[in-house]
């Protein structure tokens, strides 16, 4: 079984600090338009924020959601279509970050909000960037999310960035996949899991997964 053992507390602390400072540095050098895109989320969907984006950014945002954009000639039409999609996404999850058919990278706070939301099954991959089996599983999780669509929320949590929550979740090896249903943990698997098994995992605990 492909499992990476959790490293010592000091190693996790060093990696956590490196990731934090890396994120801060990246944020400081981002162009203004990129910061606008990062700030636009379903937490606060408003048309004015979308209007501040360039047409190319609007098209990219729609493409990331699997939405056709070529038929929209006017920028305002793109804004309207993306706005409706984001409003729909806000109803899909508690954090406003998780989208149907897509793997969402969550913060600890966002994941806690999603766990408490019992609207649909929640499949969580707890991983680390240095973990080989985690990298092997990453594309499998993407495929599983596409197949599950709106049947389940699919998310990832970086254990190095959020060690306290990882500890509360009793993570002993990486990756660890946890399935929550109706706000409760129903099953977990330690080690890399292929897409078919991930879909079967959700299906075994719900009647709606395809």
C-alpha cells in the first residue's frame, strides 16, 4: 500500500513556515488583475467584481467550470453567465469554494465548514506536497471529481499548512481519504486510491453517486 508516514513535528513546522512565506511572497508580486480573480468567489458574488475582470479572465473562469463561452459576444453576457454559475456554486457548498466536478483546495476553516454541511457527501484527500503517493493519487482524485459531479463535494487539505486540523482528524499516514456523509465520518482509506475506488467509496454510502 502506498503510504507516506507523517514526519516529525519539527519537519512539519519548517515546511509549514516555508509554504506560508512562499504564499505571502507570491501574493505580493501578483498583478492587480490576478488579485481581482482570487478575490472573486462565491462568498461574495457581485456583478461589479466580475465586470472588473478582463474578457480573457472571464472566459478562463467559465472554462474552468466547463461552461461554454464562445457564444457570448458581449462582455456583459459573459458577466451574466458567470454570475449565474457562481450563485449556483454558492448553493452547492458551505464555504463557497467547492464546485461540482472539481477538486477544491481548502483551508482548515473552509474544510471545517464543509464537514458541518450535511447537504451532500464530502470526500476529502489529506495530503502533503512532498508525499510521493499523494502526487500519484492527485490525477485520480481529479477524475473521480469529474465523474461524481454534483453527487459529492471533493476537496483537498494540505496537512503541512494545517497541522492542527490534520491532528484532530487523526491523520497517521499520507494520503488519507475521508468520506463524510450527513456531517459524520463514515469511512477512511490510508494510501493512494484510484478513481474507480473513490467513486465506489462514495456510491457505497449514498444512493445518488453515479
